[in-house]
DNA sequence: AAGAACACCAACCGCCGTTAC
DNA sequence: GGTAACGGCGGTTGGTGTTCT
């Protein structure tokens, strides 16, 4: 049979996509994005998956407006490092380079406009950097809280990587994987193999219809991802980022064990049990 | 109330460095 | 050592929601 050539999907992510990606990242870690992209059946590029994870799904992400401390830190660090967004982002736990970049862009645009309108006061003589917060309204905040913000940052700096090793009752002991009993490389190799097999048998690489992920998706006896995800719990799916934020947050943070309980059997069935 | 302007954010693109083969 | 694949980064764009006129 001839499979229609699948075009890599682009554009907005659906809730289903997100869940799917989270599931696979939780199992395989946030590396090997191309493989994750393939294995997950998302039909997106690895880059796209990575971006989605880093900028949106990562459990440690903060949401909402920047605090004055953060704003100040961004200003400070930008004056030091320029547009090294990812570097700056590392100093602001929970904020992504994209977020900071966007913030800065907006911020600078506003500034430029103010300047244009002559609202901005001339820069103080002490500053050689036109971008530095010399004449800004937030100056007071800016000047007194460096130590404070650094302290805050330190507090939350421990990386919020995906903790998948605390499962106690999943069939797969991810801890073992982590310990190296099963190397991820081995697993990936096998997955790659599986994917090839699935493709050649015509059952793999299936992608849900956009817009109708649930219905009409018939269980394929062997389709790991497809069938797996039809088994996925009907999580109170989120209609908007804020609610999703809550969900993803809770999915990850509140109870990894629950999360693992939910997802693990699914993956186990198909390819993990063999390890 | 409607349209324009603005602000915010998600996502893509292209380049570059690193790694594996 | 050469090359391809991958991942990360910064720049940019486009969509959507909000505020202003």
C-alpha cells in the first residue's frame, strides 16, 4: 500500500499534541528531539518539538508578567551581554529566552516611541549605555534590589528537569534507565527499529487528523502511539494556555507518580517492556 | 460600537557549533 | 579529516487579545 507522503505539520499545537509530547519527553528526556518527533507520531520537526517543550511545556516555566526584579535583571544583563537571550534566560529561572526576547522587543519599541515623542528625559551623564535604566520610572526598584533578586534566583535555581524516577509501581523502572541499566541509546535504537518496522508494515507513523484527534481514530492493533494515545486519560483538557498552564504544572509537579501511572503502561506495552 | 493602534506571545527560519559516523 | 545530522540560539513574523480614539 502507498502511504500518502505526510507533510510535516506546522503552526499551533493542539492540546493533544502537547500531551503527546509531554509524555514522550517524560519518558525519554529532553534530548534526541528528532527521534522524539518521529516516535511520538506528532509529525513535526524535532526543532519544533524542542521549541514547544522549552518555551511552553517545560514544567518549571513561569507565566505572567515579569516582576520588577526580573525586568531589572533583564536590563542589567542585557547591558552586560547584549542579545544573548539564552544566557540571560539562565539567570531568570522559569523564563525562556523567547520570553525575554519578546519582552525586550516590546520594551525597546516602547522606549523608542517614547524617545520619538520626546517623552524620555535625556540620559544621565553617568551612563554610557543608552539602554541602561537611567531615567526610567522603575529606577528605585532597579537600584536597590540586585542582591535581592539574585537571592531569589538562587533559591529557585535548582533545575526543574523532568523527574521521572520516582515511580514506584510502573512496570518500567525509569530509575533503572537513568542508572544506565538500559541505556537510552539502546532504547532509541530499538525505537528507531520499531519505527522502521511499523512504517514498512504500513501501520506506523500515523498522524491524527487535525481537528479530529479522537474520533475516527481507530485502534490499530499494533500502532504504538496511535493506540496508546487513544488510551490516554481524558485529562481535563485545557482550552487555553492559562488553564493548560495549571494542568501541565500539576501534571508534572503535583504528582509525578500519578503521571507516570497514567502514561507508563501505554509505553510499556509497546516498546519498553522488552527492557 | 467600530476600527485602528498597540502589546504580547507562539512559532518558524536560518545560521552556527557540536557530535557521531 | 570530512561530512551529515542534530541541537541550540538569535532574529523575525504573524496571530490574537487589549486598549485607545
